[in-house]
């Protein structure tokens, strides 16, 4: 396994989000980035549309536990990943020992210009403090496409509807901060187009993909949401018991008579070039 490189000068959004997403890294890896997690159809779409396969080199920005990198490697690609959470990077390296995984910030990628045939960011760029800089960095290191995935149809998303009742449990300053650096920070109409343009990227393809996420039981769904990075802010402010109870109540409308929890979600997938 290649030794994990860590950027000791990690700053900005990476300093904030790294520990939050890393706190329950194994839960995140098993549930959200497992075989039945949210991303598989989105990952497959990007792998196909960006022509990632044998002989290509790809970087995943905000790679998390490395589920996409593993899928790309299974197609024969040479993979690299960067994330602010050391604990997630360690799991990514376990999943793909030959990959080049580094702890660092999306706004300062530690690779030379044109190092990759494609660069991806799955629900990651919106967490950067300076999104234009993050995308400019992605364009710099890519000699091919840059694929950006963000949540869409937020008002209809089951995931968003579960998180919404939790907002009173967050510290007010965190809620305000997450409008700029958080899960839905690029989901408002025109936001993504604005930062892509400022970063010198032109949209080639713009698609929307629906994903239905099914948890076998409410306990597994609660574990997933309690283990999500942003939820750690609410736990720190209001306590784990209060947050767990709120999550369980928020999941109730999505729980069937068989006990399974079914959530719909939509993702916007943009493939752009510099």
C-alpha cells in the first residue's frame, strides 16, 4: 500500500470538515459509500460519460472512503484521491492499495498541472470555502473533463427532508456557515454555473439522476444520518440523544410497514472542460 501523504498546512473548510466527516468514518464508509449507498448510479454515469477506464488516470476530489476510486480502478484506471478526513483516506487506501490517496484541501491540490485524464468531485466542491479556487485547481490538474456532482431538487429530496427538522439542534453560527460551505451550498439555481464560469470551465453535459436509497430498517437509517459529517455539529451542540431522537422522528414518514426506510434523492451531474 502506498504511504498516505498528509498536508500539514490543511486549512479553511478542510480544517472544519475533516474531523467532522472523519469522526464516524467506518459508518460512513459502510452505509453511504457501501454497495447500496447513494452514489453507485452516479459513479457509473460519470465513469461512462467521462470515458474513465483502462489507461486513464483519474483524481477524485473529496474522495471520502474511496468507493468511486475503487469502481474506477475496477475498470482499469489509475486512481488518486484527496480528502480532508484522514480516517476516510485510510479506508480509501485499504479499498484500493495501489491508489494515490492524500489528506489535503480541495483548494490546494498537491499535483502538477495536467496530471490526470479526468477529475471528479461527488458532493464535495460545495464544502469548499472558495469554490472557484477549488474548481480552478481541478481544471489545472486535469487534461480532460472535470465532473461535478451536487444535490438537486432539494425541496423534494428525502435526504434533505430528514435533515431539515434537525436544524434547530445546530448552533446558529453553523447553520449560517453551511449556507456558504455545506451540502446544499451550490444547489440554488445559477450557483454552480456561476462558479464554473469563474473557474474557466465550460459545461459539456448537464444531467440529473434520481437515486432511491433503501435502508433495511430504521436503526440502520438512524446510524447513517447520525454518522454524517454535518450531523456532528448538531451532536456537539445539542447532544447525541436529542439528535438521534430527532432523526428517528424525521425518518418516520419514509418508513414502510415492513420497517424499511426509503428515501429519494436527485443529483445534478455536470461534465465540464477548461
